[in-house]
């Protein structure tokens, strides 16, 4: 029970991490999950787990920081904001049905980049219910933030 509670707290935490990208920073936040009723027969007992072979404190944010590129057009236009990406973790841990749940108005490149990086994720350890793997929909907010004080050069 402690392990499940700690895992839920870890997943619900909204931890921010910056990654330097050509004079722009990409900020990534943790996965948002909703509380589930313990009496719900469809409740997940064990949440999915992102692979963490190097044992880092925040493997999802590390993955996003290393693999997300700030789209050049949006950077030049000064566009920034949060893209909410919804996806399903399948029974085998693969990621499917990736789509933008909420994008940044006037910045479609941010949504495309967030979807691209989520689609490229490695397999997760799937969620389980009654000891069996189950599909689970998740949503991750991906924040794109430009460096303050530095203006992008137009070409």
C-alpha cells in the first residue's frame, strides 16, 4: 500500500525541469493522474512506470528534456505555453493513441513536437489490476518556455 501511495504521489507531483535548447528552454512537468475510488472495480492497483535504467530521480522529465526540440518557427515567433498530450499505455507497455488534448493557440509546431516525442517513448511497465496488465490513458503537460532576456533571431 505504501508503494502504491508513493507511486501515486510521485506521478501526481508537478515537478518542473529545464533543458537548454538553442537559447530557449523547454520545461516539462510530471504526468497528471486522477484519483481513483478504491471501491471502483475498474480502479488500477499499480500505476504504469516509465523505464528508469539509470536510476534517475525523474525519468520522464529526463527523457523529455533530452528528446524534445523547440520548433524553430515557434521560437522565432516567441510562442510558448503548455501542450497537454493524451495517450494510452497498452497492456504490453507500448504507447498508443497519442494526441494533443489541448494545444497552444497559434503554435501548432509545439503540439506536433510534443506528440512526436511522446510517440517515440520507450515501453513502460504497464498498469495492473488484479495482478493483470491493463490499458491506461494518461495525460502529460509539456511546457515550452523561451529564455527570458534573450530574443530569438529572425532569419
